[in-house]
C-alpha cells in the first residue's frame, strides 16, 4: 500500500470513530438511557438477548466479579428494571429477568431513536444524499463482516 493510502485510511478511521461516537451519544439522548451506566445497559441487553440468568452467569459473561455484578443487579432491581425468580433447575439460584417496565422502556427507547433518526435523515438530507447514505451504510456493514 502507498503511504498516501495508509494516511487516507487512517484519517477516514479517525473521522468515522468521531462521527459514530457523536451519533451514538445523540441516539442515547433520544432513547432516554442517560440515567443508566454503560454496565447497567450492557447487563440489560445481555438478559434481553440471552434470557434470564443467574448473577454468577451474568458476571462471567460480562467479565466481572460476582460482587460487582451483584451491585449492578441490586441497582436494576431497585429501579424496577429486572426481577428475580427461582431457577426451576436449581432452586438455590435466582434467575434475573427483564421486568415488564424494562421491556417497555427498551421498546420505547428504540422507537424514539428510530423516529429521531428517520426524521433527521428526512429533514437534513436530500433524496440524492439519502441514496449516498444508503451506499455508505452498505460499506459500513462490510467493515464489520467477519
């Protein structure tokens, strides 16, 4: 590769990281997740994706100590975002699941982010620019393919 191509790719990578970071913050603002820590959000999304799990299982999956996970779960319980039920296979364990409140909150947050992004695209980009964005999104998808 030529030095120019290396520099251009590095500059593109830096610009892309900065823009995606700003977009992520904007989307977070629209979805109402400002009052939760990234760790709390990560745990909620893991439970949503993988289903109910014991605190020890969540700790392993998130790469943290069980005591740290217990603190996160306690805060989520206090906020009414998770609830516990006995594990049918091991009654000594409690499985943490998303509460109905949390499921609604996640759904509403996603809808708010989708609505904001749709409206912003429609307001700020011409039809031609929207086509260019669609091409860029396709390229971004290729970047994350394995």
